[in-house]
């Protein structure tokens, strides 16, 4: 379907709060997806059917074991393209990130779906019902399963180390000129570099945190892997390592500055900024720095760092309200915005809502019970609030179900749309304000402006 037709078929009623008379709404609910029994708190975005427009992939799992049980591919309008596995309303919530991605793995010009099937947990410590993070004895290997994006048909399987079932990223470890190798990890303790053909290149044992960050920091044409307390070269050698003191990183980010220098950012019970040799330039003691994202949210410097602090735990089990911070490259606090009470699992994402070509906005979600998503500008002001819209027929008791948020340019209009998804539904919002492109106004046959 052409993009213009897709946009027309998705346009829905505005759900903006009342605004001044004569002022058009700033956003529009363009799609509500009836996820029925395949709703999930894990979503990936990519063109699966090869029509040139993004599609959605919902991944369900067993909460206690983290096993992926069902994958459902839909268009952004909610049309189901294919499904593999058995959907269940009970498997829509997650304990951790899931090892599933959308990527053109075989370089044929079409995307594939890759996910990890767990090895058998023959023996493991813990009791029934508790989250199962690792085994004391495995049987067999974990497997990377590659599915055809358009149909869900299995194309190939690659063996992985048995514990490597928590998450994975694509990286260029072997100098292929494209990220076609894998970095895979277990929950908190191990990480492996795996070639495109499935050969285990190296093994790193240490505090790997929730998710690594990848970039060619040393400029040799191959990627390094940053896990917060350590930087691992493409060949598995450790470029620096710090004692984690029993902690792990909750957030990880690598950014290249305009002068060519690199900054390695991570959060745990604080926010840390390192150089590629491991030297700490600055740090801020926070209760729990859960998300760190770089962007050009303000024009007075090339980059700033947005950080969510989830708040200090209280004696009764609750937490102080989460707080969104913005820092400049030298670590100076530019502003902070306290989130509503109860939003201890708040998170932030860099967003290009305005279509400026850079991520100038900060999207904050899980801000508290019943709180909508907030979009903040570089001054910390909330410029949009977007409520979650659940699937039709979802009981009222389920309409406060937890949801996650991502962003993608699903229309190809150079602006990010906001995609909200959870076990009980999914919806998409678009910015309706005019896109200020110089080529679209002040037109003349004699251009010279």
C-alpha cells in the first residue's frame, strides 16, 4: 500500500486535550491495534512483508522462565501477517528484555526475524514460580532461529552457548563491513561474540548488565562492546575493566562528539561518563539511573544527556518519585523534572517528534499509575501528553495494565511516531503540526532564499 494511502486509512479521531479555540491538535491517534490474545510487552519494528512500510512484531514469553512462546507480525494498522507459536493473554508480560530482533540477516534485501530458543535448564537453583535466570546444568545448546520476515517460515538455526538466552545485538566483529555478527549474553554474568556462521569468537565473564552498547570506538572498522564497567574489543580482549563491586549497569550508551572524541555513559546507582580508556570524567550519585540517552535537545551545545533516576527506595517498599535530569557534556545539570508519584519504573527515549532531523525531544513513560506518556523539550517543558489506548473489549480492570513505548518513523515523513504497546493493546500517535521545511513554503520560480 502506498504510504499516502496508509496514512489516510489510519487517520483517526483526535484524542488531544482541549486546546485554545482555533488551535489545531498537536497529535493524533492514528492506529489502535486489537492485539486480542497476542498482546505483549516486547515489540520490534521493521518492514516484514517487503512493501516498504514498517510492520510490528509482538513477542510473548513465559514470565518465570523467559522462554519465547509466540511471535505475531502485524501491519501498523493491525492486520495480522503471520503468527508462530501459541498466543496467550497470560504470556504478554515480561520479566526481562527478550532475545528477538528484526534485521536483514542474509543480506537479500528483505528482513528476517531472529530469536533465541533456550537450552534445557536441567538443574537450576530456585523454587517454582520464581524467575529462572540461569542453570547449574544445561542440556544441549541455545539456538538462534532465523525466520522469513514475510511468512514466519523457519530458514535456519545456529547453535549458541547454552546460557546465552537473555538478549543479543548485531555487531561487526570480523570486519565484514556490516553488522552481521552477534553479541549475545546471559542475564548478568557472561557475554559471547559469535560470528555470522555461528562460530564462538570469544567469551567475556564479568558484570555485563542489562544490555551492552556497541560502536567502533578505536576506528579499526570493527565494533567494540561496552558493558558499563568494561570495554571489550572486537576480538574479546578487554580494553579496560573496573571493579563493579557486585553491581551491574542498568543503562548504557556510547556517543561520538563533534570533535571526534567518544563518551561512554552508564547508569547504576549513579550516572557515569567515561573516556574510551576507562577514565571517569564525571559522575553523579543517583538512587538508580535506569535510562541514559544522548540527543541534541538544546541548540547551545552539540549533545546533552537525559537520565531517568528511578528514585530512592522507602522503608514501606515504595520509592521517591522518579526524576528526569538533563546534563551537558561536562556533567553540569541543566534541569530536572520530578515525575508523578508511583512512577518508580519510569523510562526515557530520545525522540524526533518535530522532524528537525535530530532527536530534540525526550519521551518519558511509566510515569505513575494512570499517567500518560509525556514528551519534553530541551527546556524540560512537557509539550505533549499521550494516553494509552487499549484494545476494544478489554475489561475496565485491565485498562491500567502496564505498557511500554517506542518510536519509529512509520510514515516516512521524517518524524517519529510514538508506539505504545502492552499485554492488553497497542496504539500509535503522530504529530499533526505542520512540518517546517523550507522547501514547502515561500515557493517561487526564482529560488534564491
